[in-house]
C-alpha cells in the first residue's frame, strides 16, 4: 500500500507520528523531570534551571531521605499493608469469584450472592458512617484499618469470575469424577489455567494498596502509622498549599525543599515502574477477557 | 465412557462448599459495606460520638435543611456537576481520537512502546501526580511559568486562579487516563472484520471513507455503552485529584460535594451534616447508576455479570 500512497496520506502519517510522539513525551516528561530534579542541587532546582537532566548532579536529597526515619517508617507500613492486604484481597477474590462463576442452575444461591456484592458498588454509606464503623470496630491506628475495609475488591471479583466462566465445564466435571472437591478443583484445575487473570488482578490489587492514601489519613492519628502515600501527602501536598502556618515554615523549608520532595516522589514511583513490565505482559489480555463477554 | 455417563452429574456438584467459601467475603462486606449503610441514620440525628448511634437525639431532616441554607451549596453542586461532565466528555472524545490515531500506525514496535508509556500515569496515585503538578505549575520557578517568562508573558498562577484550576483538572485528568482508556476502543477496532476493509479498498474507498464507514460504525456500540455507563459518574468529580491540588483560594470554583463532606465531617466534626450531604450524593448516584445500567441493558444488551 505504501508505494501508491498519496501526498495527503504521507502528510497524515508524519503528522500522526509527531502527535503520538509528542503525547508520549508529555506522559514521560513529569516523571523524568521529577527524577532530574531529585538529583540536582538545591540552588539549581529553586532557580528553575532543571528540565529533563540533573543540574549540578548530587545524591544529596537521597542521602537526606536515607537519614530521614519518617520516610522509612512509612515505607515499612506500606510494605506491611501491601503484603497483608494483597494476600487477603487475593484470597477473598478467589473465594468469591469461584462460587459466583458457577451457573445459577447448579448453584442456586448465586444471583443472591452476586447482587449482595454488586449492590455495594452502586450504593454506599458514605465517608462518615464508614469512618464510624472502622472506629467503633477499634481499628484506629491499626494496620487492619487499611486492610479489612478494602479486603473484598468487587471489581476484581467481577474480572476473575468472568475469566473463570470461560473455563470449559468438562474440566470441572472431570475433576469431580476424580473425587476432587470444590477447593481442590479451584486450586488444581482453575488456578493453573488462570495465570493471566490471576496476575492481572494480583497486580491491580498491589497497586491499589500501594497507592491508597486517604484511609491512612483518616484512620491513623499517629504519624508513625502513616503509609507512604499518606506521608507524602502530608508533607508535600498539604504543607504546600493548605496547612501552611508561619511557625512551620522554617522546619518545612528544611525537610521538604524542592529536591528532597522530588526524591521522595520519585522513590514512591519506582516500585510501580518496577512491576509495570509484568503488568504490561498480562493485564491487557486479562482485562479484556474478563470484561468482554461472548 | 460408559462409567461417566452412568454418574449423575448433578449429584457430583455439591452446593454446600460454595456457601462455605463465600462466608469470609460475605462477613467482611456485611461489616464494612453494609454496616456503614446502617450508619446513615446519623444523617437524621444530632449525632454525638460519645452517645453513639442509639442515644443521639433524632432531629428529622434538620441536617438537610441546615445544609441547604449554606450559601455555597449551590456553587458546590454546580462545581461537582460541571467538572464531572467536562471530565466525562473529554474522557470519551480524547481516547477515541487517540485509538483512531494509533490504529493508523502499522509499526508494531512503535505501537507497543507508545502504549507502554501512555498507560503509565494511570497507575500512579494522585498524591504523587499532584506533587509533580504543584512543582511544574508553580508561579515561582515552575517549569511552565519559566517558559512563559522566557516568552515575555506574565506568569500564571494555575492552581490559585479558579478558571485555570478547572482547566488543570480536566487536562491533567485526560493526561493521566487517556492512554489507559484507549484500550477498550483499540480492542473494539481490532474486533472489526478485516474483510470489510478489503472489500472497501476494492470498491475504491480511501482511508477517510474507511474510517467513516467501517471503523466508526464498528465501535459505535462500545461508545454508546461507555457513554451510558458514565451517567452514573455525574457527581464524581474526582476527590483524590481535587483534594490534593486545591486550596481555599479556589474553593469557589473547585469545591465539590466530596471535598465539602470531608471538610465539614472530618475537619469540623459535624458528623450529622456531613452524613446528610453524603447520603444525598449516594442516593442521586444510585438512581443514576441504576438508570444507566437499565439503559445499557435495553440499548446494547449489556449485563454486569
């Protein structure tokens, strides 16, 4: 087709490529910029001399983070949360998705359960009642406040159950005839053929836990219990615009100048970028198979 | 084979274990999702935490009438609606354009590389992105304003001036989500029957005509579906994004229902009033979502599960 392309078509191709390249740069620029900023000297950063390459290269900000115990404490809280919360959410996803993937002729209660879960996605108690429930359950300042309320991710259950539904029924029947129960069938028959969907949902759940900040902000009174994103939110976003008090000013300028902020933001992004290739590998297939039904 | 035929398949399928498996998720959802729904009673009480749900005095609809007398409440509703609608519109048009544009790229390596890059912002939290935006858009030393200055233009306080703030909300939201949102359209384009294009070429149809007569009609169903499903988001203007970017200077044009509920509830501790506003939002959203699911079912035969 290329040999008989008209001038207009060629022009379009050039414009189209330029547009897409510009867009890709726009998506990369903020991340590259923040990385460059974090490795620049304070004076170059505050003078606005840094674009996409570090100016007066230095590891100063990173050395500062290494000495800053609050950053590490919150990093630890997030790791704990990702580990406990991720495992729990994944178990709950499987425990709910497997029964719900059964045909309602075989599993009579299916649609009742399905509506029980779905209803929570279209109606909720709202911020204050949820806060009150967590508070009266005695979960304030505990890791469980971050883990339990998010333990049943209905969206992931939906993706997972739609994937399970595409597994041929014969596989299940063969397992039953061999004497396996439901749990064994789930573990030995369903899971091995569901790797793309498992990976997709697992990674989405991990990212959800990594990125959550609001629950940390309302359920944690003690700053030592803040997960990473809540900590970043409290020093970078709030301090910059809303909570600025004159007395804090001096302290703030010491702990959160431009380059240190940039370094903290960048370090928080690294884990997402690290698991991103795996996500890429699975999630498009996993998402589409889960969401588009025949 | 005869053995298998002889077995009663229905008997082999036991229902009880399925019920047992569902117990843990059901209990968690009961406590943390249905529990708060009971807590909605706070909206009709002069709620004092020390007295709890059972001993706080009932005051009927006083919380609702109290909120309606707030001078800002109309503005907040309007902000919520306007920001949400603009985001929905941009969130449909931009991904479609991008998907069509990407569909014209024949080099697989470029396509894959491009997709890898533009999906990335979707997975970053608004906390981190807000941190970056605050830095880039800063009127003193932010890179955008440095460029404006070098062009001899006045610096703009993007996050401190209402109209600019809204523009930042819409544009940065498109920037974060546009790549990811193209996935569904790209999949729809790929599922169009290739032979249609071949016969169109034989009939002498150019690229523009193929786009207009084959590609666009081919993805019409999914466009309609996403438009319908977005009806339910009309009051979701994006708490995470706004909360991390706004400041009292721009409350007038950026305060939305969710940020308002947070401030009167968590900061001013007016639990009853905040719950009432939250309930209003939940009910309106519930009606809209139900309506949109119904329409989606009627129009394109979409089922949630």
